[in-house]
């Protein structure tokens, strides 16, 4: 399994060689899981709604009041956009989010400082297998997001 973390800002800056490499891994039978963020859209939406927007050491502080908005943007706006981008590049994908179950395990970075921000420590392969089986797709290219 190959896990790739792509920040929200990077989604719009991916080059052909990225898509080519993911295609190669898929042809080799590798399961590719892409974990994405939300970057500028989350920040600008927080500004629009007058919600706190702060970064410490380059890490977005996510208080509980912002977590619901972040989750909505990742699931309903950013993930479908990114999935469409991958499909247009010839990479059929299966979008996975918190509705499928706890896909990722994580530890808080420092909850007192960063709020609901964590570091991914593992992937629940049983959730991936179940989602792939329910969709009747091989477990190849999956995209998911992580909010805490």
C-alpha cells in the first residue's frame, strides 16, 4: 500500500508526472491511498464566516467550532473536485470519508496548541477492504481526507 498526503494547496498544482507515477503503481498492483487536505478553501471560508483562522508553525489551528465546517468542505467540495481531477487524468478512484468508518487512526499533535489537529498513525485496512468490496471495485486508487 502506498499512502500519499497532499495538502489542499497542492491539489491544484499537481503535474503530469504525479499522475503518471500513480498510474504506474496501479499497473504494478499497488493499492494507492491519497490523503488530502483543504488549504486555502478552508481558510477563506473561515474568514467569510468570521471564524478563527490561525496557523502556528505552519499548522492550521482547528478549534471544535471550525471542525464541522472543515469536515463539510473536505467531504462535499474538495474531495469531489479532487476525485474528478483524478478521473480526468485516467485514474478511476473511490472517495472514502468519515461515513465509511474510522479509516485513519491518529494522535493529536498538541491539542492544547493546535486543537483538533492530528498526525496519522495508521490506516484501517479492514475499512478499505469493506468499502472496496461494497463498491465492487478492486482496492486500487482511493482518496480520503482526515480532519482530526
